[in-house]
C-alpha cells in the first residue's frame, strides 16, 4: 500500500470519528445529576469579582437560615455583564437576582420589561427615599441601589493641613486654593482622560445647571449645550487647565496613572471619586483622605455640596421561576447587619441606613450622607452618544479647543443622534 | 463526478460549522442592517437602506473612523513589514543565539493583547511613563509627547504597539521565506560580483515576494481587525481619534444599543475586508515563484 | 586561459578537518575531475578555488596570480552548481546576462555574448522562457551558458549532472566534454560518480577523508590503483578482494587464504615487506571461466556459481570459494555457465594486485 493512500485513510478515519462525535453529541444529553431533595436554586448575577468572597460569606449565612434555598453567583466584567444578562433575558434564561447600573443600562432593562416591580416591599425602607430614585421608572420601584459612591474629588488631608487649606465654599475660593498649591509646587488637581471627564463633569455642572434634570432635557432637545450654563462650565474647565492646575498632559493620563500620582502624594486632589479611597490607601497606607467638590458659583448660589451615585442596584427578574426565594435573598442583603458585613469587607459605602462602618475612609464618606448631594447627572442621560458628546467636549477644551466651539460640536452630535 | 458523491458526506461537519458560524450570522447581519433593532426589545422595524445612508452620508464619526483605519493600516503595514524583514535578515541563520533572539521577538505575540495594552499604557503615561522619563534622561525633552492624549499622534502610538506585538510573528514568515531561497543563488550572485544591495534587490527581494505578499495581506487584515488593543488603550479616544471600524461597530452595538446600525457597519466592514483580501490574493498569485 | 595551482591548501571547520593538505598543479586547458565519496573534501576544495570558502592554510594561484585572499568575483572563474542555481524570476536571457550587467558591460556586447553562448548550447529558442518552464537538461544547459558567457579562465563544476536522469546524464557527459575541448577552458569538475570521473577527466584526483589518494589519468587510476580504496572505488563491478597471507614455498611466493592457495609465480623479498598479511585484488574481467590461451599465466581455482546477471553484452557471474566471494565478468560468447554447479575459475596472474592489509597501500611485486 502506498504511503499516500494510507495517509488518506487516516484522514478519512479521523473525519468519520469527528463526524460521529458531532452528530452523536446532538442527540445525547448528559445524564442528569441526582437532584438534591427540594432545593430551590437561584442565581445572583453581578460584575464585582472582587466582592466574591464577601458575597460567599453572606450567602453561607443566608443558606443556613434558609436551608431550602441555594444561591449561586455568576460574575462577569462590568461591560460583559450587561451584554450577557440582556441576552439571557431575551432567551428567558436570566438570573433570578441581578445587579444593574443606573442610567442607560437600567433603562435598557426597563425597555425589555424584565424587572419585577418591588414597589412597597418592606426591606426597602432602610434606604432613604432620595437614594431609591435611580431605580424607579414611571413611579414604580424596579431596582434598589446598594452601594453609594461620591463622585467628588478625593483630597490629600496632609497636604491641605501643611498649607493650612480648607475645602473652599465658592469658585473664587477654589481657584485661590489651587493657586496656593501650585505656588508651593504641588499639582492641585490630578485629572485623567479615561474616567476623569465623566466624573469631574458632575460636580462642575451641579451648580451651573438650570435644573437638576438639565442633561435629560438636553437629550430631549429642550435645552442646548450651546447655552450659557454649559459653555460656562467648559470655560471653567479651560480656566483650570490654562492656569496649570492640572498635571501636565491630562489627555494622555489614564485612570491608573492618575491614581498612582495621587498615591505618591504628587498632587493634592484626584478628580475621580470615593471608590478610589480604599485602593489609594492600599497603595499608600500613610494617606489621609477627604472628599471635596468644587463649588463653581458664589457661596450664596450654591445648591449642592457634592455628587452621589447610588449604584450597584439590585433587582429581581420578573420571569424568575423562584420569585419568592429571590426576593428573600434580596431582602437579606438589605438587612443592616448583613450590609455592614459587606461594607466592611469590601470597603464600599452603602445606601443603607444604620450601617456601622469601621475604616477611616468609610467613616469619612459616611459624613456625606448628611450633606446636600445630587444624584450624578451623567447617569440621567440614557442615550450614550449624548454622554460621549459631553465628555468629548470637555476633552476638546482640555485639548485647546475654544469652549464655544467645543459646545457647538457637542450639540451638533446630540442633534444628529436625537433627531427623528 | 457522480461516483464521488458519497465523499461529500465527509465535508458535512465542516460545512455545517461554516454555515452555522459564518453564513448564517452574515446573512442575519445583512437582514438586521435593514432594521432599527436596538438589541434589547424584540420589536424591530424595517427601515430599508436608512442605516447605510446615515452612515455613509451623515455620520462624521464613521468617516473619521474609516480615515483612522487607513492611517493605522498604512503605518502598521509599512513599519511592521520593514522591521520584521530587517530582523528576519539579521536572524535568518539557525545559530543558537539567533534562535534565542527569534523567540524573544516572538514573545509579545503570545501575550494577551490586553496585557500588551496595559504594559504600554504605562510606557506612554505622561507623568510616570517610562518613555517620557527616558527621553528626559537623554535630554531629549523636545521629543516628549502626549502619546495617547494628542489627537494627532494617538493612533500612531497605538500602531507602534501593534507593530511591537506582531513583528516577531511576521518575522517568522520572512525567515521561512528567506530560508527557502537556495544558498547557491547567493553564491552565484557573489561569484558574478553582486554587491550586498544588488543581491538584495535582484535576488532576495524578488524571491521573497510570495512571503511579502502574504505578510502584507495578513498585516492589512490584522490592522483592520485590531480591536482589543485599542479598546484597552484608548477606547477610541480622545474624541474618536483612535476609533477604528471594529471599535465603532462595537460601540454602536454595545454602548449605543443600535444593533441595526452596527449590523450595517458590519456589512460595510465585511465588504472592505473581503475586497482587500481579494485584491491581495490576486497580487499573490501573480508573484508566485517556483524553483 | 590559465592553469590553477594549489599549494598546501587545507580547510578546517571548527576543528574538523575537511581538506587536509592539497597540492596540485592543474595545467591550462586541462579537464580535472575531483572524485570521492561524500564528505571527502572535494566540494570544499572546489569552493576554496571559487573563493566561497577561505583556506585555513595554503595558497591558491590562478595563472600567475595569487587569489587566496581575493573575492570570488575577482578571480575570473565561473561556477556551475548541482541545483543549477538559476534565478527563478528571470527568464533565460536575463539569467545569462545578469553577471555581465553587474559588470557594466555594454548592452550590445551582452546581447552578442548571450546569443553566442545560446547557440553553442542550442538553447537559442529558450531565451524568453523561465526556468520553471524548462526540463532538467535544458536548465543544465542554461546553467552552463551562464558560465560560458562570462568567458572566464576557469570553470568550476560542482556535481552538475547529479540531478539529471541516467540517460540524460550520459548524453550531457559527452556534450560537456566536447564543449570543454572546444573552449579549452581549464575545468575543475567535482563528482561522486566514478564513471563520470573515468569518462570525462584528463586527470582524476581521488579523494577520501580530506586526503588525496591518487592523482592520475583514468588509465593509471584503473590499472595501477595506488591503494585499496582507489582500487575499490574505481570500476564497476568493483575489484574482487581476497584476504590472506604471503609465504615462500619452493622458491615461489604463495598467497594463502583459508582453503585457497595461489602461486604468484614471482619473487618478492618478504623480509623487506616485513608484513605478510595482505589483500589480493583482481578485477572481474581478469577472471576467466574457461581455460585461457597458454600465454596468459593463470591460476586455477574451483568455485561454485551462485548467480548470473545477464547484462546482454556481458554476464556477471557471482562465484563463491571457501566462503569468499568473487565476481567474474564474461564477454559475450564466452562459455555459458550453469548456476549451482562447480566450475574452475582462472585468475590472470599478470593482473593481480597486492595490498598491505594494515595500510591498504599497494605492494609492487610484478617485476616482469
């Protein structure tokens, strides 16, 4: 037999084997594992891989209290999480309990009609009413924020003390603060291009906006970005940039690079948010941090002291086969003592009242529960192109474009997207 | 032909896979591109060619994106081919040292592009990045750039990373091509008195044409399909300066939830890639060499 | 035109000796063949003459010029390779013209020379073709043409016919010799094929393990092999060898092996030889199976016939005697032999060679 023919035979045999496996695989089903008697299994889908251990501990307690329920976690990265659960909902195979971000992503799930209406559930009462707002649509409560984030710059207390500085009360004060820092060779604000504009725009806008839902109106075409309030905000960004209050090359700086600079105490403020405090502390255990927001108007015109975002909203799938078990698990998460366990294990501040925080950073953040804060305006935008246009206009200004021109460019993009 | 028909069963598994994973999605993308589906709700409306019209006539971002693709492609194809050829010629002999260097140059290829991106984000960082620090130490401050922040150079900064990551891979193709050129051709050229440049010009380069065509074809496609690197390094920013078609498509679908529009982009994208591939294989066929 | 002189040329590769010491004076216009098994150093020697390898020791002269340190292009040589080494992307014309173009020769002269070379090799009709469109023989001609157009002082050929099939090889062999006679260009030709060497060379250099074994005309090499290796390497079928001892009996020298006694009918001072273990060699055509005419001095041995190969014009008879094998070559018309029987075999004593078993060197004993 010639070698070539033999080779052909080998290939043929392999092909047949593969074909057999493929075809055979279609017909068969794996033998089902023997069921544990009468255990209800619910699935909890979220994107916080770093909290897996904390949730495992909580789930263990929950299962001990409810021996008939078993909870599984399914975790994806935050971008993939959304895509995945949306696909699963469409296939009627969604998670029973799931986390969702406020804003456009929340709106998507509302559009699909996959939320269970949990209005009036008793376990919600531990969350202050204004913090429940992001999970509402059309007067119904669909999801409840679990974590509370303050989207205000983090500042280095030691540096402030060294130059005898206090968080300012108006725009003049803020500029003077920056000037003092700069004169002393300290970078006043560390600002990155990756998440910075999306974060810092909120406190910069909160007192300039004609109404709290101004950005929603922009998206509806009722307000324009070319109007004074927005152009003024861009001008203020320009002022900070032109006066050298940001570190050099903002546009080339990424989130991690900015955080590293702050942790190395090379700058006084980090224009990101409270969620950075724990990791900053980890990078530099000597760091003493506080939160402050720039007040872009005079003290008497101030409406808000800062920005908050109620996020990591938890909801129940309307199509869940185990709605009761799912609700039970959700209620468990909102018990203050359980929430405290989670908060202290993960370093996250929560929306839930009566939680005892243990770390310095969390106690610092907890003070802000008493302050006048506005829900993050950026999250009220539900059309992501509009959000991107606004963020880009800030970067354009930092890149040297005139504020009026950047505002016009952003408005043109908004017009293009929302026409119809 | 008829007596071979039972053999057609053997291609069935492959054919099925092709149909399920390629033909079917391609056709359904074509269908979706004519609708305004948002990817979430089941409802979708037929809108005809509106998506295409919007994209090709009224979307400045799409136009910019396409331009970015061209810039990216030209840079990557030129420099990646040039440098991989230079390295291949330096490392063509199978000495122990050369094999070591080849492996070293190949290494970035097997690193996940996300990791590559993170390495380079730190290289390019304006304040703590090694590149600018290095330039400062060499007293070359005037060369310091906002590598990923400057709209005019960000796309090239990423293109450099793409080259860095893939030069080793392409170099291997060139080395294989160089090694398949019979040594005696070089000896004849030497006896006939060709200078090193003449040898390259008249012997190496023409005989390397098939490898070079493969490399250029591969690199072009690779540059069009570049995605994860840019996603991780700039996500298309600043101000869409590094947004390329694949990223644009992704943003339309998964950030803006415009699946219909994204599908239309996908169709255009597919057409572009297919026509480039076709063109290049035509050239490849013309450049065939047999000894 | 010029001769080539190699003086003490040696080549070592990382401690391994490829060519030990090569001394040779090649005359102007001579066709010299280097022959030997692979790894004997013949190609390395050729490549040193070409300038592709630098000798570790020694000196190479072409004409009166010392070229040892010169680049190949400055030696005025042309080389033909085993794989032809044609440029696949150039047609025949450009393959031939490439070297001339590099030397900045005027266009009309290039054309003239290419035309002439093509005519000599009868490939004029192929000038527009590409190498892949040519047969092996045609490619070989083009490769030769490329050597001819340059009109060099020396042709160097490295196994140029090995890639051709047997029939074409025989044909090209003759053509190559005719061509060389016509051009009178000094040629050094490397081959591992002893038939090629015997049929083509004015002189042959037999090499082994980097050493020259023998230099001589084909007749000298065939009839007076200097040692066991040359005797074995040249000739097909190769020489028969019997191992044994020499001794003196009844005033004569006898060769004795187990069960074999051959009276060499010759005198030889065994004391001078100071060694009596020898190998007796005899070519197949010098063994007869019928009683030869009396003027041929022969020794008769009784053998068994094992096998007969009939080649048409001649027969090769495989014989066995006391466990040792012999081959006899019978011309056409010689007495037929049957397989399996006993037959007397007659060894022509005038054609017997003796070699020392220890060194393989020839023992001169036929004083005649």
